[in-house]
């Protein structure tokens, strides 16, 4: 069984934000919710690198561990999904998430944050695959259609890789060997407790 | 490298820049090799607690790329907080059960009298019950967040549990405010009677007279035990209120690390306070004959009062005598 | 614990899944749009989410019972030419899938390309024709609008002449639309018909064409994969052409190529360079000459290449000798050692390519910059082979095509110029009397000391460039070299905030009697200045709602098919142009050979007419059928060579990049790399084009000992005419019908019929047979004697931060070009005399953001993009900000040195810009001099994001060759607001 992961090759990422708008367009994600975002480190200085970040679908996911209503599930592919029917919007997953993935329709307001929203790895939610209910709550379910997440598929420089862990690690390793540099598999150590040694 | 830190750093850099500028050189050339000097994740993680950068969307908290501290928070939340809460609450239950088994209900030694004395007026009782009822709902809904998924979820099933938890969350969020108001009043009404005094030590040395029959160390309106409860409620309640507000208004003057710390304090402290309050509730209800009346009608049995708050009764009686005396002398005139 | 029923091994296609049907009821597009909740504007939507809300998916649920069709079109946002694969159901564009087969984008997109679907769902589009009546927008029918506008145009024509109507076309038109609009201009009788190329690469086209023949990128994005050394100078493709970086970075990785970025700004592109060189804005020529100084001094030049294929390099040596490393450092700020390293690498680690964009072109020395760049490539032998070349990244999706189609004040379609022969060529193609066309032009009276012009002379006189239209409206009539001032603007798809000096533009726009804006969105034109009457807004659909071909930067032509019908009441360019031609009374003549169905000219037929006339540029082989075959078989094309390895297009280069010689039947594969002597002309080979005669000052302009592979002529040769054919005996190879056509064209001077006007294509066919290039085999010119500076010389910007250098390197003295005065010399002198550089000490430059395009109305109305850039900003250096007490994110005033101009923007404090340099993006509009003008837009059409246009503070300065504006270097002051 494949273990699905994301890998952002920061030496390729140019902060074009295609991943961001592709995601928004595919899932009709409203303003203010950013399932994926691109952060630029050392902006304007030598050493500047941009990294596209979303839910990393962690091994032993912290969000799942801290959720008071147990609304998360990890699929056989290692994709971390959640049920919006069960979510109570407590915000714990946001505290626990090392990657700032969980998003809430209302942020910073008193009362409810609303149901948590996050990257689904384009795998929908617990509803029936590609049902209107699933789309309304979670967006498209590409995985069920045999496709990979749209952000990675549309990445302008093929910096963002998605797919089976071993395959994308191999691609990254080959790239680093070929070009002779690599700033690391961003987030892997924290998310998967492993990194790609080259 | 939090937002604030980077602001400070920018300012520092800017000041440094100012200091260095002597000649207005439109730019200075330097050899810059971006690929070779690229930021590396490992390096960044080893030198700072979180990695953040620039982002164009207005949601500035999204500029934090990685905060491994989330994993530490999770550890504290799922182990330390869990166990502190569980042990203190279960421990207290056990202790109270043991106490009840051994000591049984503490009766009024001299038996109930046919006279009562006003211990708490209507406003005091209102303040007490306002705070207390809020506290109970807050405690239960809080406990649900920490322990519900182990205790209730298997019983209720996911949907009902989630619905319940959702309600509980709303209750927790909204009752926080009356609770805070109650705290403030409680402080104002009772602080004068809760200033620690020398006598409190004697009371404590005597174990409050709880362990044996017939022996009741003297106490004023509040004995040392009650004073401890008062200060736990005021002190702990304040901390819970502050941390709770931090969580209610995320990213309002706080960063993620503040909220994580706030949640940890809130969670652990609640567990401890709940345990203390269980003792309070026990002794105020089943644990002691006559105690409940103080917060029920406000009128307590005189004998009960003499046994547990002898100095206060004397004080009240002295006042009454004085008042009587005054009244009589006025009438005589 | 929840149980997830499935895992990723599912292989059902989306089509099947949808066909299985999960809901019923058919949705038409209108109700879909209503249901989708698009009535909620993006900004408004933020606040409207309810307590405990679930994220609201705004479209969907999609009716999965209905079949889904796949339609392929091309992204409308930049010149890379990414394919867009659209999923359409019931006429609604419901999804976008990666276009894996395209050899250009291979499935990928940038932020804009990944959100193009939103353009045709855009609730902020102009929905119906409108006009401004006493300051209020009123709805009109198309019929009324066209008839009112035509009436007014005719009235202005009668009163002030045809030239008083200024026509502005678009780089976002298809080739067919652009061609039709240029033709419309010709039938109306004006050469003042321009488009965005004026303000992006007009100087490139002029500079490059004057060097080696054609004004276009010589190689391709894909070919950069072959380069060993890459210089990107004056460009930020990571934001402007993100998908091109896929090829650049692949090349960098696979070849371990050197990637130098030479720029005033540490851009997102620079972040991926192996070395970054920061220069002072406006010092490109000293940098290039400085590099050549090292190259010549060390003998790193390609002597063989220069001897065989370059004219006049010795003249360059003289100029270069002045640029010692010390002088270069004094002027540019770049140390000699660093430049030496760059120069040596570029000259010796070959193949090397030079990539440039607006940083080179948008300057008063734009054409000279480009020529210096070309000279560097020539000196190092880096033109005309794999991995080399001038990889000019053009801007809009069809700016190359629209330029080719002659939306240019100096050209007829396909670079035929405006000379009599050109007009006669096109009148033959159009089958319209030359005299009729001539009769449409104005007679110009003598004024301002200039002689009068006849209709014929006026027909052959270049028009007014788009950078000067408002000057042409406001200057005294005497200063404008035509019958009268500009009185009307007819604008199809061009923003108003993209041209410099907007405070002056306000005056111009207020003087117009008629302003027609045909666009999907109300551009800045619609709201700028204090107009109360006489502005019309006509809703034009996007290219996704029509079909047609567009030419990517690499000259590949791609056919886009209509994805959905035009939304609301919008119409495509073809229909609007046709209906105006009809109302103005020349539709029958203009559309004589173009099929019109239901008032709608058929784009395929327009392309066939282009094919019939586009000999000079090799736009003849790209029939609609061939282009459609390419789109349908994209998977057959090789990623690096762009050549089809298999399938029905086998042997062709992708998109038949021009020149694609001969008729479609000749099956020329197109030309992937221009001037490539390593290939037979039949396989896309070629040589430099001798456009300027065969010799100059006694030296040959023909190649010496260099020729393309398999050429029967093994030395230089001039362009082919029937006369030369006869001398070579090749006339015998022509068929009878070809001969008949040539004789008909030639009349009594048959010998003069050339490869460019032979409508039979016989000359080109026979050239291919003999392996020779129809346009000849010449030398590239390092010295262009017909230009103001034959060898480029450094000239300080009009507003120079270094007044001390102006004396030695002044701009050109005042003069007149393109019907307008150019007062650059006196403006520069006044700036120095009044000490402008002291009051405005910061150099201001401008550029693109990845999220937006051009004037930005379209992209700022796209909610997915608008969310990512919500405020106009100025990048200010950390030190400059600290000196001024400016904090990140606060409001600041950017003040310009002309017209008391100012712009209120947010500060972005960063080291991207060097000390003393500020940067502003140019996509914002809708605020002017600190005032929000949202209320002036027609209700519901205001873009989500508004902001100050950088051109509110930009200044005077025009390239003497093309009228290019100087946006990349001026001065400003920044203060906390």
C-alpha cells in the first residue's frame, strides 16, 4: 500500500502560488481559508527559499492525537482526513500542528471558529467518494479518481511533489545528486520522523 | 523567530544600518551566490524554535512555516495534562471516599438547636451560586474535552458525542463570562474575611477538627480551610480566566507559542482546581451536617456555627448585644 | 473510529464516476452561476460566513449524470503558452485538469493559469454595453451602442480626419482578432493603431530585427534546457513567466549550468541564480560593454563566427574600449572582477543564452540596450544553435502574434512596413483596390514648419504610439504631425494604467470626445479622469469563450478552442469588429474573402487569409487544420527539440513556429531555432537575414563561408526574387500556375517579385527544394546605421540619480519621432539643473507580480488571485525605510518628480531592492493620487482589489526609435503617510 506524502523541493519553488490557486479552484475554497500557502524564508537575502506548505499528512498525526472528539482518520494511504460533522472547532489541532495546516472559517473571533478545514490531499472526506455532500464539505476527491493532488500536479516548476513516499523520495534524491545541492525535504523530519539522506 | 522577534530584529538591523551609513552610496556590490547559500531546513531548525518568513496574504500567522513546538504541546497535552488531571481528580475522589468511610458524615456534636443565625445574605449566596454553577458546567465541559473521548465517546457514539461536545464547547465559551463576573464579586464581597491571620495556623495545626469528634478549633467567619479555598478560587480562577480569554481570542496579541502555553496552564490548573473544589463541595454538602444551609437559606444552625465558627458567632452575638443595648437605651430615653 | 471506505488504488476515471450518476436534474449555466453563490463578492464574502460555518463550496454540487467534455485552450496570461484543459458540462466550465501532453507546460501552471476558470465565471465582468451619461452608467443594447459609436466616429472623421481616432488593440487578442483589427485600422484609414507591444518589447523588436532580421525570441523556452550558461538580465521570469522557470531550472540542474541574474533587484528569479549581480538601474549598456571589454581583452570572442556572420564588430570594439572596469564600476556599481567572471563564463562555457524582459526594454535607451545584448551574443557566437540565443520572454499571451499581425504604428501585418509595396501586397491579398485604401487616409496640411502630406504620404507615415496618445490629445495641434489632435480612442483590450505619466493622461482623457472601451472588465480607462459623457463600455469575452490561434513567445502558434459560449451579453473581437465595419460601411470589402456566419467571422477563415499573405514571416504554412492536429497530438512532441517523433504531425516542430515556409501543403516543419545553420532550411534551418542591402560602405553584408546545412549555395546570398531565380535557372522549378501568379503580381517588372510578395508561394517552395533560405543569407549587424546610435552608447536615464554622470552620458537631444515631439533632452537638463535627484533621491523601478497581469483589472477581479495580493505596495530597502522611520506594512506616500504626483501605498520593507532603489508592481489601478475611485466603476464591475497605479508617479522619457516609455528607472521620494 502506498504511503502518500508531499515533498517541496525548495530549490525549485519560485513562489508562483500555482499550488494555492489550483487548490482554491479545484475545491472552491473561500477567501480567508488557505489550505496551502507559500512562505518565503530570508526574503530578499541570499539564501532566500520559498516553501509551499499544507497539511503534511503526518505519521502519527498530532492533530489526530489531540482532537477531543476524535474526528480524524488516517487512510490506508497515510492521508489524514477529518469529519466536519464531528469537528467542534476547538482549535486544538491548530496548536498541535507543526505546519499551520488547520484553517477555520472564522479566525480571531469570539465564539466559534467554525468547522476546521484543511488540505485533504485531494481525497475528500468520510462521505461517499465524489458525492455532492463530500464536495460541499471537503472539495473534490481526486485520489478516488486515480489522480494526485492538484497542487502538485500543476506546480509550475515541479517543485512540489506528491505521491508514494518512496517514489517522491527517489525523485528528490536523484535531483539532488544530479544538481549537487539540496536544501532538504522540508518538514519531513517533523512530519514523518525521517528525512531523505542523499 | 516569532513575529515580534523579527520586528525587533528588523529594528535592530535598521538601527545598525543607520549607524553604518556614513557615505550615501546608492548601493554596494557584493558577490552573491544564491544557490550555494540557500537556506537549509536542518540548519534553521537547529538554531531556532520555529521557521517563519514572508507571505503575501493578510493572514500573518500563516507566515509561520513550521513550528515543531506543536509536537511538544501535543506531548504535554496528551501525557502531562492528562495524567495530572486524572490523578488529581481520581485521587481526590478516592481520598474523599476514604474519608467518608472512616470519618463518616461530620455531625453537629451538640445536635441541632432550634435557633439559626444568618451566615450569608442573598447577594452573597447569589454570587456563590453564580460562580459555582458556571464552574460546574465549565468543569464538566472542560473535562469532556480532555477525557470525553475515552469515557463518553464509546458510550454515546461519534455523532451524539460530537453534538454534546459542540454544545459543551459553546457552554464553556459563553459561561466563561458570568464565571469571571462571579469571581470579581466574590473577591469584593469576601476578601475582607479572608485575610490570613495568626489563628489560621492553629486551626490548621488542629487539622480543622475534622479528624476527631468534639474538638473544634476556633474560627472566624471563614476558617483557614475556607480561606485556602477562597484564594485558590480567586487566584486559580484569575489564571484560568486569563488563559481562557487567550484561547477565546486566538492571535489577539498572542502568537501560537503563547496560546500553547496558555492552553497547557489552563488544562493542568483546571485539573487541580477541580480536585480542590470537589473537596469543597463534599464538605459543604454530604460531608458535614448543616453546612449546606449556609448557601441554601443562608441561615445556619446556631450549634453548627458555634462548633465551626465560634469566633464569628461571638462576634455576631456581640454585635447583636450591642445593637440591642443601643436599641434599649434609645427606647429608655 | 471512522472507517474510510476506499483508498488510493481506485482507478475509476472522473468521467465514469460522473456518468454513474449521483444526482439528478439538469442545470443550465445561468442557474449554475446563481446557485454557485457568486453573487457574493470576494471581500463581502469574508464577513458573511456564519457562526459555526462549514466552508462553503461555492460551485457544486455538479450534476454528475451529464457527460463531461474536454476542451483545450491556451492560458491567456503570458507568452509561455501553457495549454489549459477544461472540463465542460452543460456549457459550464466545471473543472480544470493538468495538460500533461503539452510540451510547453507539461501539466503545470502558475497562480494565474491555475485559476483561469474563474475568468469565465467572473461576476465582475461587464455584463452588457453601457455608456456614461452625465456621470451615470446606462445600459444600452449592442445595436444602439454600435450605431451611436459609429455615428460619432464618422462625425469626428469628417471634422478632424481619420487619424483623430486612435485605435488601441490588444496582445490578448488572438492572431485572427489582432489581424482583423489591424485590417480595420487600414480600412478606416489610420496607422495610429497600436497595442501593448509598444510598452513591452517594441524596443526588442526594433533592436533585434535591426540586428539579424526578425523581431522575436530566437530559440524557445524548451531549448534553454540545452544551455550551459544562462544570463537573465532585466527580467524576473519566476514571477512574469513562472512556467518558463521549469525549463530554466531543469537546464540549470541537468547541465549544472551557470545561471547569472543581473538586475537591480534580488528577485524570486535571482534567488535561484548561481550568482547574482546587482546593478544600478539604467546601466545595461555599460554592463554589456564592460563584459565585452573583458572578452575582447582576453580573446574570448568567437572570431570565426564574427568573421563569417557579423558585420561591423570593429566599430563596437571602439566603443567598448572606453568601458574600462573602473569606468564600469563607477557607472554601474559592479566590480570589475565579478563582471570578468561573468563575461568569461558566458564566452567560454557555451552554449550560452541571454534572457531579457522589460528591464532592458522599458527605457529611453531600450532599443540600444537590446542591440548591445545582441552584440554580446554575436561576439561570443551564441546565436543560431541549440542552447544559445536571445531568449526574449515576451509578455502577454499573444503579444508576439499581435506584433506579427501588425498592431503597430509602423507596420502592416507581418512586418511589411508601410511602404507602397507593402500596401499593394496587402491590397492584392485582400482583393481590394489600392486606391480605395489610399482614399481612406487623411491629407495633412503643412503646419509647425513641416511640409504638407498627401494621402499617399500619410498612408506611408508611421502613426502615434500608444505611449503618447494623451499628448496627441492635449498638445497644441501644431505639435502633432497629423490633420488634427486625437479626439477619440477606440480601445479593444488595453489597460489605461499601463502607460506612464497618468496625471497628464487625466487631461488627455478629459479632452476626448469619444472613448470606447471594449474589454471583459472596465479598465482604468473607464474611470480615469473626470469624464461625464461619451464613454462606452462594450463587453468582450475572453479567449476562452471564442476560438483562434495565438503565438507564444517562441513563435509556436497554438489553436485554442472555445471552452464555453460568451457569458452574459459579451461578444468576441471578431463579431464586434465585423459589426463596426458593417456600420461604418466597409464590411463587404473588408470581409470579401472571410466567411461570416450570423454576423460572426469564422476565425479559421481569417487564419487562412493570414496564411495567404504572411510570406515575409513564414505565417503561411500554419493552416488551421495543421494547428489543430498539433493541439490534438501534443504528446508526440519532444520536450527539448519540440519536434514530433511520431503521429500525424511527425517531423513538425510544435506549433509550427514561424517562419513556416511555403503553403501548408509544402509541410515545412516550422523553425524552432532561428538562424540555425546546423539544419537544412527544410528542417527549420536558416541564416541571418540580409534586410539592409548586400553591402555597406564597401563591405559585404552577406555571410562569408557560412550557410545552412544542405544549402546548394555555399556562401552568402541576398533575398530571392524572380530575377535571381532566372539567373540561377531555378525559375524552371516553378509550376505554371506559380509562374502565372508571379507574372500577374510583377506586371512589367516581374524580376522584382520577391519571396515576400509571391502569393503563389512558388519562390519559397523552390528555395526549400534547394535548401536555401528565402530571405537570403546575410550577416548580422553589430552596427545599425539607420538607428539614432548605430553602435549603442550609454545614456543616463531622463531622471538620473547620478546628475554627475549626465554631462558625460546625456540622453539624446530633443527631436521628433512618430508624429510627436520628444523633449527628453530638455527634461533631463532641467532635472539636473533643478536638482531633482536631491529632492527625489530614490530610484523607482517597476515590474510584475506573479498573481496579476498587465493593468490587472482581469486578475484583480479574479477572487482566487485577488486574495493573494490585496494591497498595492512599494518595496523599500531596509536602510531607506529606517532613515525615514517607515515600518513594514504602514501607509506611505511615493512622490514623483513631475506634476506633484503621489501615490499612497503600503511599505514592504525588504532587501530585495538595494539601498536607494524602490520597486512598485504595475498591476494596480482604481486609486489615483491617494483617492479611492471605486464608486466610479459601473455597479458590480469594480475589481475586488484596487490600488494606486505605479504610473501615477512615473515620468517623461521615450525611446527615440519606438516611443517606448521609461518605466524602469525614474526618481521618487518616499514618506510615511
